[in-house]
C-alpha cells in the first residue's frame, strides 16, 4: 500500500468548497495552454490536454475559456509565453515538497516561492535535491460504491500499481503512461471515477509526531498552493 498523502485529501476537499474559482480557472488555463503547445490542440491525441479539459468541465469552466487556452497554446493567439518550472524544497520536520508552476517571469516566481518557504520555516532546494524522492504516476480516485471491499477487489484485477482506501474514495495508482487506459477500464467495469490526474507520489512517506509542526507544514503547503503561478504542490507527509 502507498503512504496516503494528507495534503491530497485536504486539497480535494478544498477544491469543492474553495470560493477562489477565478484563480482555479486561471491555473487551469495556464496548464491547458502549455499542454496544447507541447502536445497539440486535439484532446483525443493529447492525453495530458484531454485530462485538463475534463477537469475544466468538472469545475464548470466556460467552454470559450477552454477553447481560447487551447488556441493560444497551439499558436493561434499571441501573448505571454509560459514555461513550466519545478521547484524543490523542504518544510518543517524535513518534509520533502515539490511545487509545479507555470510562469511567464521565472525569476519573479522563483523569488516568491523562496520567500514563502523562508517565511514558513522551510527552505528551497537546488534542482534534483528533492524530486528523486518522488515517482511520477497516475492517480485515479474511485467511488467506493455499495461495498468498498468489492470495489477494491475489482480494481485489483486491473493493471494497477497500488491501491488504498481513503476517506473520500479509493485511490488507485498507475504508471503515468497507463492513466487513461486504466481510467477507461474502471469505467467500463461499472465503477465511478471521481478524479484522475498525473501526480508525484512519495517513495518513502513520513509522518510527524509533533502536531504543531505538522500544522506548520500544512500551512506552508497551502500558502504555496495559493500562489498564482503554482499549479500543484506535492509532499511526502502522511
């Protein structure tokens, strides 16, 4: 079983209740622009873009926003040029943290991310100092259904890497390249998918004995997540 990330559950619950819908739209637009630029504008031929379009539908993003982001990424519109940046660092208690960002001003974003780490008891690291502690994988959250045990048994028959029952569903981990294939198999077998995404999964999750220190880590992660250029935040805290 994988070590379940405490932040992942908080993040999913927050996505349902978060009033900052405009910020969520903006971050998703940036992600779609980059995905279309790197993999083409056809979601059927670009799995990464297809996943983002599905996420846009889930949060009721207007169709024109989606189309504009894809067109911009495919070169149909001028404007800012975004680049993806992966920041690595540590929080209180030695918790490893990865931060995915999309920015048109790398130096500005780097300084802002560094300031957030510094002000919250953490430290930003050099490239390669943290990412080796994580594995890039697919993550699918499946509804438990009438019987979570029965659902888990059905899921175990598929080509998955790991599985874990959590409060808001069943987390299924796949190879990153198999995410869409497994998602479709799950749906074909009559199970309901709550969400699907590419993620960085910690190889060796850790827990903190000190509740106060744990809260400091969660505050750092949430502050990073609220920074406008940040797409996703990952940590090895369970």
